[in-house]
C-alpha cells in the first residue's frame, strides 16, 4: 500500500525544556475538530507553549488537516533521539506520549521478533508499534506511567489512553465538534472559542475532600480521562470511553505469611531495579524516613554501585519534622543526602505558584513540602523514585485500621456512636483536635459499606460545617442525611462486587479514587513544575498484581498495616525505625493559620471576589476564621482550602 501523504511536522530541535523559574512541565496536547475543518498550527503550538507556561521552547507538532497534536519533552530515555511526534514506518500513525515505560526493552525485543523495525532507542516508538500489533490490548502490557495520543491518518481516528492507576494526568473537553486535550488544564484554556464555567458540584467536591473527584474537573466542560481507559473519536462521531484495565481483588491459594513476605521482597527488588535501569540519567529518591520511602531507598542501595542521592523536607516544629528519621536511613544506607527545611513564610510565598501549577484548586497542604522537595531534587537529578501507593495497596493508613475495627463492631454499637458526633466543642484547643478526629470516625460508623465509610473518612470538612458554609448559596442542600450514602452509590452501586470485606471495599476506593486524584496529582504537578520525573515502583504491574492477590489480614496484621512491606525491608534498615507512627510530609497548618497565615488567608478571602460568588456563605466563613483563631475548632484544612480556592478564583479565565 502506498503511504498516504501527510501534513508536515513542525519540530523544535532542542532536547528538553529549559527551566524558567518554577514553571516547567512536559506533557502532551492536541485539538481534533472533525466537524469544523483544518486546525491552525498556531493553536496547537500555543497549547504546547502553555504547558511550559511562558514562551516558546522545545516542542514537536504534527498537524494533519482537522487534527493537531504536540508535546513538550523532558528527555530521560534516548536523550539524543526519540523527539516526538513519532511516526510509524508507513507514516500512517503518529504518537505523542508523556511518561515512561519500564518494560519497553522486553516489548521491543518481542515486537522485533514479529517483524517490527525501530529507528530510535526509546520507549515512545515501542508504544506505537505495540498498539499497531495488538490494538488496545497493548495498553495493559505497558508497565509504567503514560498519557498518550495516537492518530490514524487513514481512518481519521484519534485514540487517547491513560495508565492503569492514573499516575499521569490527561484532561479533555468536547465542545461544538472539537476535542481539545492536554496534560494540563492550561493547554485547553488557550483554545479559542471554548467555554470554561466553574462546576458547582466540583466546588462541593473540593470543599468536601480537598480536590475535585474524577472524572469531573473544576470546569463543567472539562473531564479527566479515568485511569485504565481509552477515549476514541472518529469523524462524525462522539467521543467513546472504554476501560482496558480495572483493579480487582483475587483470591490466591492459601500460603504462610512468611511466603507472602518473601514474594513481596523478590517482586519489590525487581520492580525497583527495572525503574532504576529505564533511564539514561541519574536516578535519586524522595526519602521521608517512613516505611515506603525507606523501602524504596533500601532496595535501590542494594542494587546500585554508587551512593543514592536522597532528599527530604524538614520543619522547625519538631512534632511534624521527620528529617532526623530520613537522615538516619540515609546514613545507614550510605546515601548522599540533602535536607531542606521550610517555615511559614516560605509556605505563604509559594502558594500562588502552586495554584498556577495545579490549574484547579487543590487543598492538600503537603503539596507545599512536595513542591520544595521537588525543587531541591531537580537541582541534582532528573528522576527520583517515590514510595507513593504503598498505603493504598497494603493498607497502611490509620483509617484502614479504624475501618477494620469498626466493621467488626455489632451494628447496634456502630449506630449508637452517632450521638458522639453531636458533642459540642471542648474548652481547650488540643482536646478539640482529638474530638474532631473521633467525631469523624463516629459519623462514619453507622454507614452501610466500606465504600461509604471511605467517603466519610476522607472528608476534610464535616457535613455540619458544610451546611453552614453553603447555607443560602448555590450549593445549599447538598449535605443531607443521605448524602454520603448517595455518593457511595454513585461511584460504586454494588460494593459487594468489590469484596464482601468492608476493609477491601474501603481500600479499593482509596486506590481508585484518592490515589490518582489526590496523592498522584500532588506529586505529578509539583515535580513536573520543576522538570523532575517521579517514578512510583509501588505501582509497578508486578507489585500491584501481588497486592491484589494478598489477603487483607496479611496486609493488616495484628493491628499493623503494610506488614509484608515492613517485614521484607526491616533487615535492610536501622533497628526500630519502622515501628514509629506514620507521618508523611505534613505541614502544621492549624498552628500556622493561627499565626502569620491567618492575615494572608483573610486578605485572599476579602480581595479575590469569592465572597461575592454565591458559592460560600460569607458569615459562615468569617465564623470559621474566628473559631480557629480562638482554638474552639481546628479549621486549618478548611482555611488552607479556602486560600487556594481564592487564588484559583482570582486567576480563572473569564466565562
């Protein structure tokens, strides 16, 4: 067959984005307008330039009539080659891709045996060849993180795909016969003629959970491609979504706990090794001193001939400072270690930059230390490994232990706990913080499933508080008595189809909802804003498959979460290090918003225009400021969320 003639490709030849302040990212973008005619190359170039946030730099574009795709690259594999877009040998297909595939060498060998030829040494060309060979079955064979777009110039079909766990982001908007997509919301906002209206339900999500629950975005007209899904668009058709992978618990044959530990140890070493080797640059690690990050660094140290570069964040407040534990691990393993400490002034100074990088409001305060951690690491390496995903897969959160205990209580006891949730505030500050935590647990106890209790436990604000915040607004009435149960039914109509075990229901929601929308989003935006790639070996195919086969009572054993992880790596680490309470890169927001950040938050609330938006009740917000300042309630998470929302609101595009 004679290859069809394709439109020219515009490509800038520099190999990777230059760093401009704190605003550099790599990613993909594109526009397909099958009902409207040719796409202007300038529009797609503007989408890609927006991913960098300022000014033109290295991107490759392919424009073919009513289709334009492009990407901005951070070179990790095949540094001197693999500029994108990459084309098939017959020029029929083109691909742009953001992420990394760790098993690309094995796939390339298999595809060569099937007759495929390769012009590069990178992973992008392997993805395209695998898709041409196996169709959409190829996506499940990719061990890595990816957001990809493949164009078929003959059939005029566009295919978008996102990795199984949602490590890499991909937004899209279908308006008036045009499909715009990109790794960042910014890449959509610059397309002429598209509307972007704040979605009240997404705003409710945000003030309930600290982020917008996928597949929604903060805008009515924009969706998030769900993890493990493909989207296809043909000429004259509508976008069609289809799952290529779903997480499912499997029942493995019975085996001794020690066998599970050995299975994890072997799987873990190989997963870390694969992610270290799939790079043509130095690979470092984030190190908090907790179980998962210590497991990452210990496995790296056992397989590296050179000292591992490790990075951590510290705080002046000792109750929040994990840096001594990270430093102890680094010394024990012979790492080259850096600690960076932050204070309230640094947190305050960086919030506008964080809001710009995340595009939509995002209220996890640990984004601040993650931001500075990424900045420090990016000054020395281009790739780091992180321990994200271990808690969701191996039941490491305190809320998992709480769920196990609650689910085993008699129904009458669980229902009786509701009365505790109605207790008034206590007269002292520390007691109120403890009371609020217990009340959250009490409110969730009587709910019908592990899924419902997941939604109740992951809220950053209580329903009673939201009823005050939304009273008389567009969101009034959203927090009725059945709201959590209704939300659970919306996402999981049949929790028993997940598992008869409430803990597994809870943890599956954590894995499918909280992990991609909260944890992975936090790390991806903060790291990409500094041209740093973060890899997550806990989410390697082999580790995920092992975790989904492992019984719940092996993961959470005798009240200790992540038992097989702890037992597997304990011989490699300082004695007793894994016995301490889980912490993570948390910030003392409650204390800070009673100090210097209080005035900053009030100024944002006053000047941003949110008070006149009709989305929040001004009197209720003012009462929250006063209650927090007086120590009657800990509204630190709410005030942080409000601050980021105000920053987003004042910078959002005009409707």
